[in-house]
């Protein structure tokens, strides 16, 4: 069913576009977190995503937290560079910014295949690079590199809880998960970082649309109540993508527990876990690097030269 208008017309992205967008993404080498329909829908309001199509290519425009418009690279099958040129011209005509139109996020593979000629310039954006870990390491925390993680986890289990349960996230847990997401925002959200409010709204929307989006998660239950949860989906055959991980605040060790137990109990068969980007936040970067990523999935900003 065709729900997406033909270029140059665009419409706001919504759940009705899932089949067509996923069909285009299935033709791609999906290595970064933005390349799932769930990610696009959950942050669609935050980034004002609008969707169009040109033959078998999906075209999406958006707006950064800085207010500048941009376009995602064309996804699907067809003449990607030609469609990218049309998108760039569309942005040039509709943007108020003086800066050259940008395509983002573009994978290293797409840069090499479509944007390596002299018509384009490409720059990696470190703040947006996804952290990719070995599932086995997150599940077992082996060796000296994870000594501090094991100690923190052991201390939490020894001093803070007498027992707990891990379970796959089900409908009966949703209210508890929403409470944790909103509780996190009550403490951590601030007008200085408006993205924190948008992230919380996306986290709640993900829980409410879990089945429709095909998301999978896990919960830590302490005295029968949800104390932590995680939620994500398959990115590719080798990689599971984690969209959200939330815990009750002030309980050091809970994050290590849900991280480990979900990888251990629910992700057997995957080689990697993508835990998304740090957005340039120093504290978040330190936390993500402390888990010793296997590699970073780079994302590039591409502009007409």
C-alpha cells in the first residue's frame, strides 16, 4: 500500500509508513542506529521528520536540535547520488540557514560508494558515532578490563538487594517502565538540555508502541516491582540495537545488572550490541567507553562541495 507521496511532496512520518520504510531499509547494509523505522518514528516529532519517495528510494528530511534542516541519505534501491542531489537542492530552496545543505547520518560505506567524488565533502561526526560492543563481553564481563564493573555489580547484589528477578519485558511491566522513564526525567531533564525531554517522550512512546514496532526488552524486578528496564530491536543479523536503558535513580549497580542480564538471557545468537551515541556528553561518553566498545560505527555529515 502506497502511503508515501512522490518527491517533491513530503508528509510527516507516522506508523502508516512502516512497511514502505522498512522495505527500503531492508535493501541497505544497516550499521547505525538511525537505520530502523522505530528510531525514525520515536524521534520523528523531535526532528520533524517528513518522508517522500522517488522510485524505490525513501527520502526523509528533518531538523536538528540546532534548528537547521537536513536530509537523511536516500535509502533503498536506485540512483542514490542523483536522489541526494535532488534532496540537497530541495534543502537549499527551503532552508533559511546560510550553511550548505547537509545529508546526515551517512555511513562510511555509503560515503565510499556514493559520495567520494569531488561533488561532495564528508566529515565524520564523533559525537554521533554509535558504540558497538561484543555481546559476549557484556554478558560475562571477563578479565581485568571489566574488574570494576564486576566489583560494582557484586557490591550492589551483596549490599542493596537480597534477591531479584530478571524477566523479558511484557505488558504487565509497562506501567512500571513508564514510571521509571518519567522519574528519570523529573531529576535529569532540564531546559538547558531540551533533548532530555524529547528522549523521555520517545522512551514512553516506545513502550506504548512496543508490539507495533516489534521491540524486545527486559526488566529487573526487585520485590516484584520494576527497578530497571531495557528496550531495543534487531539492527542486522549480527547486531542487536538498544534504544533505551533506564533504572531507578540513586541505586548504583542497577545499570550494570540490567545491562549484563539482558545480554546474557535474551541476546544469544547476536555477535554485537549497538548502544547508540553519546551526543558529545562527557559523562555519557565516559560511561560508554568504560564498557570497552569493540568499535565505533561512524556517521558522516555530507555536503555538496
